[in-house]
């Protein structure tokens, strides 16, 4: 009997109104013109952390979060991160944030809600140039280096996704490796506070 194909989620996260924090949603939009293989769920979650937490419970083998995350590199640098899994079922749950997107809190909440293990989570991160604070006004538009990274991230996903569909435990390279396999294990970096707007 042929095993069921792997299930894969590609999730864009970030606030489209806060400069480079819009990287994830912009990459998802770019994938609309060049779709990933059938069977891959591609969705822009914006700042809807609660929605993402519940989506992670839907039986995926792997989830790739696409996000802007400061890691100390040149702006526009792409990184592939495999965050540490959240604490076990006895760990305190993060409070639900219907209009917030802190990836570490989302994973902790999903782990608390789950009856079994969460999918493997990878983060395709882009180093931002503009890092607005939560109390700043709307700042639409990506910086030049992050905008240039959007098509590279879409290309990287087209390279990574077939590898992960064939073997969810594989260490996929970036299409243009700037930091690449095996992905370093690291805690998810916190995002800036999100405005109460949503995509």
C-alpha cells in the first residue's frame, strides 16, 4: 500500500502595515503567480496568531513559516531556522492573541491545544532593514533589500517544498543558500507588537 503523501503548510505571517514585517504576506502573494505543487496549503495568516495555532493542528507533517526576523545579518538575507519545539503538554499555554503574531506564543498555544505532536516547523526568515515598534504609525511598503528578497524567497520555497514533500524530516537547502541546511536550532525571535489591523 502506497503511503499517504506528506501534508505541508506554507504560512506567511506579519503585519502588512508595518514596513518589513510585511515580508511573509508579500512572499505568499508572489507565490500566487508561481504556485507550489498540489497538496501544499499556502495561506497568508497576517497577524492572526490564533488562526495559525489551530491550523497547525490539522494533521500537517511540516509547516514552513515565512517571516521577517532580525538575526544580525545584512538586510534581505534569508535564513532557514528550525525552532526548538515548545514545552510539553504541562507547559503553560500562551494566552490566545486574536490580533497578534508572536510565533513562539503561537507554537506554545498550538502545543497546549494539540492531542498529539505538532508538525515539524521551519522558518524561512528574512533579515529586516526597517524594524518598526508597535507604537509607530502605519508604515506601508518594504525596504529595498527586503523587497528584493521576496522573489528569492519564493524561489527558495520552490526548491524546499519538493524535498519536504518527499521526506518531511529532510534538511532542505535554500535555493540560494545564505544560511542553509542543516538548519540551526534556535528559539524563535520575537516579533514587534502588531497593530490591531489585519489583512
